[in-house]
């Protein structure tokens, strides 16, 4: 069973769809696959796209909108927010009072016994989380990401596929680290910052900043807080 999650029979995956945003639900597929590989039964997917109701996702039925979660609060199920966008996960979690959140770890991921994972966090196949790492709530450690010793990862963070965090890196709340990005030891990525794919971070990145390149440079500030 996933590390940090009490044994449970079933899982419900919540997704959100926004027609103008073009979300395709790809992250939901990986979350469902991870739960199944971890030995869970995925009893349903909740999705705000009416065209998907009555369909299935990797064999799990899509039963209705995310707002339907309240019907299942008294049942033996746990939830995961299968949404790649950090701000949307934060918003939905604040609206879903009373939910019992699952923590998913793919059986082909490695999480050291001294690492801690917050509720709602997912660790996908091939990811490595080393000793004394602290990972917050509703974090995505995506496929083959590496989090080395003593890193601290805030709530709502997304470490995209193939990212590499060297030892003692701090990632602030809501930050997004793009696919294949590398952060050298001891650096800090600010709250709600974005590091572009393939970047090499050799200095601290301020809060609410967009940085990319080799080495990564701050290109502009990101306006507004969630």
C-alpha cells in the first residue's frame, strides 16, 4: 500500500475540466494507473466535463462532477486530486471539506523510510525520494523525478517528469518545476515560482518569479497570489 496511507479498499479520483483551458485529463490517467498498481480499487472518477460522464478512465467509471464528492463522504473511500495545475488543486482542496485524502506511491517508486509525505501527495513510477526529505500536502512528484536528501517541498508543488533536486533544496508552496529541470544543492525556489523545462538553477529563485535557461535566470514576476 502507499507509504503514509492507512490501508483502504477503494479510491475516488477527482478531476476538473475547463473547456477554454484545453485540459485533456492526462494527469488523471497517471493517477488512476498509480492507484491500480498500488493495489487500490478505483471506484470512480469525478470530472466537471459533462461529455465524460458515463465513460470510463482505465476501467474506472466517470460518475459526475467534482461537486458530487459529498455523496461519498460516509463511505470507505479516499480521494486524490488528479490535477496537474497547482492553483486548481489548492482551490478544490479548500472546497472539499471533510474529505479523507489518500497518499499514492507507485510500487516502482522509491521513498526512503525517513522521508515524510503529506496527505494527498502522489509519487509516480520511477521517482526517488531520498532520506530526510519533507514533502507537503497535495504535491506531485512526477514520473522519474529525483528528490535528494534533506530537501523540503512545500504544499501544492509540482515536480514535473525527470526533474532533479540535489540535496537540501527548498521548494516553496505552489512552485512548479518543469520537466528535466535541475537544481543544485542548497538553493531555494520561491513560493508560486515557475522553473522552465530543462533549466539549471544555480541561484535562489524569488517568490512569484518565472525563471528558465541554462543557467536559469529570472525573466519576469508572476502577478497575483492564489
